[in-house]
C-alpha cells in the first residue's frame, strides 16, 4: 500500500493540527455532520474507540485531532474506502493509533473482541431501502442507504464490543430520533444524552446528536440546541467554536 494521492482523489487539510484526509473527487465526501459528531462525542484522551462505517476515516482523525481517544479501530465494508482510509492514517503517521479493518460492522466482535472498547462512534447511512432514490454511484449508494436490516445490527454490534458503561455516539436525522432511540433500547443501549441541530433559529431541527450508554439506567439529558447559522447567514459562535474558528472576529 502506498500513501500517495491517486488521480481520482483530493487531499484535504482538516485545519486541525496538520491532519490531512484523502477523499474521492466524485465519491462520498465528509460533511458538517461528521464535524458536529466528533465535537459531541465524549471520549477521554486515554480511551479506546471503534469507528463503525468509517468511510474515509474522517471521524477517527477528527477525534484524535481533538485529543479524544488514545487508539481507534475503524471498520469499513467497502474495500476501496477502507484502503483509502488506511492511506490517510499512514499519511498522518498514525498507524500505531488507528487500525483500519475492511469488514462489516456485524463482525466487529470477532475483530475487536467482546467488551473491548470504551466508545463507539458512527455516522451511519440515513436512507431506508425502498424509500430513498437509488444513487447510480454504488459507493454513494452504500454510504447513504441502510440495507434491509437497518440500524439494529449496528447497535447490537456496538453493544457487544463496548465495555460496561461504554458510550455509543451517533448523528441521525432529527425527525427520526424516536425511531433510533427505540432501536438503541432494543439493542440494550440506553439513550442518555442528545443535542438537536437547527440550520437557523427559526427552522426545524434537521439533525440529532445522540449518546447511548451500555448498562445504564434510563434518564435522558437534553443539551442546549445547536444553531448553525444566524439570521445574517454567518456561522454562529458555537459553530465557530466547533470548527476552531473562535479567533475570527468581525
């Protein structure tokens, strides 16, 4: 494997401690949801985490860049994306801290071991089979559409690899938050904390950041809303904090 960029790829500066990320020019590319999730996730600097459906590896890199986690296990079923994520890891000299596995998340227990990580983080596909238009790009289709089993196998796999009191953090469309929380409880993960994301203060929430905990008692803790843009269309101070742009003042 070489860590060099290929003709169909771009190299992005993450503006975070010099970290860089390889991405496909026309394939799935990371968005704001990954950045928000990396900020939301509670992962201590000495803890281990698993990144389910890692894609380009963006979440694993963002976590380490933010001082969250000592070691990560990134799992991705698409071979070309897993290989590209591994090259990004090598490009940043993080091979001793992030391992990339080309595998289905259902097989995480066999790869990582039962009760082996402190946290799981995932930005799963949002689309339901048969309810979202199929994308002609197979990579984009897999990144955006759940298979017929939905998210329950992901959550059950997370429950098996998490240690007691371990945390699963994910981002999902806000209108489907109840659906996700029901599935988490079915997988024996207790929703404990959530934050709704609003494009603007006068618009409905479009994303929900959710944390569930293994072996926890039921008690849900809402966090303050996250407003992305102000009335003038500029980034809010909170979004600037998340993107490490606090020093930029008008």
